[in-house]
C-alpha cells in the first residue's frame, strides 16, 4: 500500500471503520490493511467480543 493509501486507512480507522470496511474501500485484503497500519505504528482496537 502506498503512503497516501495508508494515511487514508489510518484516518478511516481512527473514525471507527473496521479493517474489513477499509479493505473493501481500497480493494485489498483486511490483513493487508492491518499489517500496513501496524507497520506505521497504529495501535489497533480489540475485536468486538474479544477480551
């Protein structure tokens, strides 16, 4: 993912979008979004229902 795409994903994630939603918007696998955000140092939320 490009730097601009990762910034977009970070913004959307910060607004509450899920990795799956962001992946659909960008046409990539949610795991790709997850790995890219982690690489940029973004702290990810826990999945719903997980403790």
